[in-house]
């Protein structure tokens, strides 16, 4: 089975520990099984007068002082039984310790492999991925596998040994009663396998329902400020309740199925034990069976039926584990960004050329259509256009977050697809429209790419991003924790820290993906003035809807419906009839009206 093969693959490096654990449970089972045989020997041959036929038992009795001595000192048998129980306890302890260690190691391996793989998945995957579902696979699914490996996997070895040894002893003692004792075994086995096949689908549905519940919880906690701002608490509670009710339904369904299984298997087992007691007692009364042998059969019957019944639990947990490992394999089978060891790592100056570039997210639906333009080192290029025109898609091609379908993009004359992805991203600073800050201090967030940078560099970058004055006004200055996702900061402050975080790396190419939209006009001007002072250091791409932000660029590119419809400087574009002039007139008119209102006020 594919799922089991994957589980064994994850166990690499820990299999020898599992072997030792299985050996421990076999020894624990062995000492458990010896107890009833010792009781039989005591009842039939030491207290009773049955002849001891086995040479090994004769030697044991002689070693302990002989039949008469043991009959007078029966406490010796009690001590031996206590010793067997102690040995059983010792090996059970070893079994639990070893299996726990091996299962924790295996779970750690799975979690690390999952996390490592997720980090290496392409940007496009994470755009479409469900965060709550990923968290559930990395936590709940891994825990399901760990529980199976810690308990049930080792129990399989113990159950097989118990069945084999007890069956062997029973058939050696009395074939007819052994057949009676084994009558229910195939029935319980078949019932367990049918149960397993029926419940497998429910496990998958339960896992998916839990993933949906995790997603709702994760989204709500992440966007709690939006929920409160729009008074959507009741709606969110209702949405959570709906998913919670679905999850509860499948949990209850599993509980009902498990209740049916254990109830029916209990009934079959009780009938089987009853049959052994009744038949065995009749034969013992008729002299066909010794009293000690009857005690052994009654004791062994419980030991025999337990592992058979346990198969249902083992198969149940194995079913859960297979579902979980398949869900984990779904992630691990997703193709990662392959390390491009043989790709070029040139010294990047910042010359960029787009030539007839086409790009599409879905086949047959191009987002960029024949885009061509050239940028020289140190120039500032502004990109303007309506929402959905392809502005962000265009600049996301530069750090190879997506791969263009047709055409050519060259950096310093080298085809972008021939340059190593990590190298490209190291040399292109990208400030996204929605900045993400980690739950660290302000300084740590700015130095996130290189923790060894001098504080002087941090202050310089913060000044360029016009955030230095804000930071020093905080109680702890640059050592102020920003909270999860920067929750303690305003949108503009988060955006400016993200800008500082990018600027500090001194990349030869910097992309501002509408990242100045969250700052006020005065701050916008201050940031651009600071950037202009280091103009020759980096080629800069600025995406913005504000004319005031793009007007000082060396060249402005206007995009509409995936095509470049205008290109030029601010002075040349406002003289042309087109999209840029219309946007300029609208924004200029709004600014004038606002100014009149302020004067009247």
C-alpha cells in the first residue's frame, strides 16, 4: 500500500529502534504467556498428581526443590509469578520508551521535511494555497502518524507473536478445545477488515472538515481588526459554527462506527469466552481435561481475542495514518523550485530590457501582451494603469516569481531565465503592496535579510524611508516589538519599515509595487526625494496610481489591458490625449477641490 510505503520511508534512521521496541513487546508478551502455564503446572502437577511429561518442566521443578518441597512452599510459585510480572513490566517500559523515541524522531523528520519543502515551493503555489489547510497538515496530520507509530505499529509485532505462541500452546494442550477457542478469530478478522474499508472514507472527510475549520480560525485571527471594524463578529461566529458543526458531524459519525465495532466485537468475544468456559467445564467434569488446562484456556482466551479485537483499532489508526500521510504526500509531491546550480550568477548593474513579453496565469488568457521597453542603469521607471491592467504581473516577472511564456527579458544583456533565481532575488529588492512584518523588533525586521548589518545602516535606511522619526518616538525605539504581522503599527508605518528593509540591502534593482499608496503625500514626497539622492545606485521601478508619485520618473509606462498604450515623460504625456492625461486631469481636479475646501474651512 502506497501510504504504508511512505510511512516506512519517513521512519528512515529509526527502524532499528522500532525493531528493538518490537523485540521488547515480544519478550513482555512471552513472560505474560508463561504465567498461566506456571499456574497449570502448579494446579495439575504440584498440588495435583498429574505426571510431568516435559523434561524442561521436570528440570525446573527439581531445580526449585522438587514437587513435595514446592507443595509445602507454594509461595515460591508466587514469587516466580511476581518475577515474571516484573520482567513483563520492564520490557513494556522499554517498548514504550523506544517506540516513543522513534515516533518522535519520525514526526520531527516529517515536520522538518514538510517545512523545508513548503519553503521551496514556488510563489505561484503559495498564492493559491490554503494557509489553514497547510497548518493542519503540518500539525494534526503529523500527530496522527506519530500516534500510530508510537502505539499501534509496535503492537502489530506483539499481536502476531501473541496469536502464534498462544495458538501453538493451545493446540499442544488440547486440539479440540483449541478449535473451539479459535472459532471466532476468523469472524473478528473479517469484521475488522470490513470495518476498516468502510471507515477509511470518513477519516478523509473528517480531516478535510478539520482543515476547513482551521482555515476559518486562521483567517479570523489574522483579520480580527477588519472583523471588528465592520462589526462582522456575528457573521464570523456563524461561519465558524457552520464549519464546527460539519466537523462535529464527522467526528460523531466516526464515534458511532467505532461504537458499533467495539460493541459487536465485544459480543462475539464474550460468546467465544462463554463457549470455552462451558465446553471446557463439561470436558473437565468428564475427566477429558485437567483443571489446570481449563484455567490456561480461559486465561489464554482473553489474551487471544484481545489482539484480534485490537486489529480493529490498529486498522483504524492505520487508516487515519494513511489518510494523513497521503495528505502530506500531496504537499511533498508538489514540484519545488529546483536549485539552478549551473545557471549564471552575473554581476548585475541594473540594465533591463523587455522584448515582446507575453504572460498568462491561465492558458489562453494572457495578462501581458507583447510588452517591450528598455531601462538603463540608475533610471527610475514608473508604471501606471487601471486595476487589473497587468502592472504587478509585469514587475513580478523580474525576480522570477512567475515565468514569462513568450518573448525575452534581459538584465544587463543576459536572458533572465538563464540567471539563477536565488541570485536574481538577492539583487532585486521588492517592496510589495501589502507589507508583511514578523513578530520581532523594528530593528530585526529591517535587518531581516542580514542580521549582521551595522546599526548605522539601519538608521540610514530608516531615514530614506521616512520612518526614523517615528521609530525614535516609540518607547523602546528600534527595539520596539511590532507584534504579529506588525499589528501595533499603522499601515503607513508598516509600509515604510518594509521600504527600509528593502533599501538596506542596496540592491541594483528596486521595485515598489504600489507600496507608497499607504503613506501620505508629504511622506511620499520625502521618500522620493531621498531615493533621488541615491538615483545612480539603483534602477528603480515604481508602480502607483498617483500622478504625483510617478511624474518625476525618467520614463512613465502606461499599461491598459496588458498592453503598453503610452510611454514617455510626464511633460510629454500630459500633452497627449490618452489614459495618462485623463487620470492627471481627474486627480488635478480633485486636488483643486480639496484645496478650495481647506481655504473655506
